[in-house]
């Protein structure tokens, strides 16, 4: 390497009067305001959001493993998983502290909040149509009788269900009510 080339030359060419300001690339805007007064706040907020997001995600995994049927597993995965991913994305946005990244992170979180419940609902409805078993301790089936009349969709856009391949779902009225607690409440 010849004299005057490489990293040393780049370091010597830096304007000393601007050494305290962070370098700004062309077209990138920096955020100035209250966070500039507390430089540690962005990192603290990012750390808290990342830890909370990881805990929600862990809670979603535990819910998927521990819940007894498809419907309750989906509920655990949808609620805790959505909050976990949202906190993780917002934590990454807080770490970088740029307006463009924060805007993109908010769009991602909004997209997740809008699509996850809809997808979960559609999967649960499809599972109900094909008679995925409900947990034995479930004592209320609000959809019983609503979709059970005819599930043979062939040319008319519906689904064909072979009753021999599915389990019969007991009527909601045949299930015992949930046990009462010591105060007589359900």
C-alpha cells in the first residue's frame, strides 16, 4: 500500500470541525427533537420493546404447545404472536431512530394488525367446516346448526365433506355447563 492511501488518508481528510456531528448520507433526514436531549432513551426504549416482544412471542409458543385444540391454539398464537412481532418491529425502529424507518415499522405493524385476525378467522372457519374436533371441555358452540345443514360444495363453490372421515360434533345443548366456583359464579 502506497503512502497516502487507505484508511489513514480517509481519516486525515475528515473535517475536524464536523467530527462531533454524525455523518449524514445524501437524501437521509435525521430526527431532531426531544430524543436528541436524551440519547440513551432511544436505546432504552428499543431494549424494553425487544424484551417485551420476545416475552410475548415466547408466550405465544407456550400457548401453542399447551392449548388442547386448534381453536384455542390459534387464539394464543394470534393474540400473543401479533403483540410480540409488533413490539419487536417497534423496538428495531426505536433502535435506529430514523423517521423513515419508524414510518415503515408503523406500516408493517398496521399491516400485521389488520391481516392476522382476518387470517385466523378464516382458518378457524375452514376448520369448523371440515369438523375439526372441539376440546371436550368446551361447553358452548355458537355455530352449531348454522353451517351443519349442507356442507357439500361441488359445483356451487362449496366444500364436500365425507361424514365418515370426520367426527360428529355434539349439540351445544348436550354439553354440561361449566363448573361453578366457590361463590356460585361460572
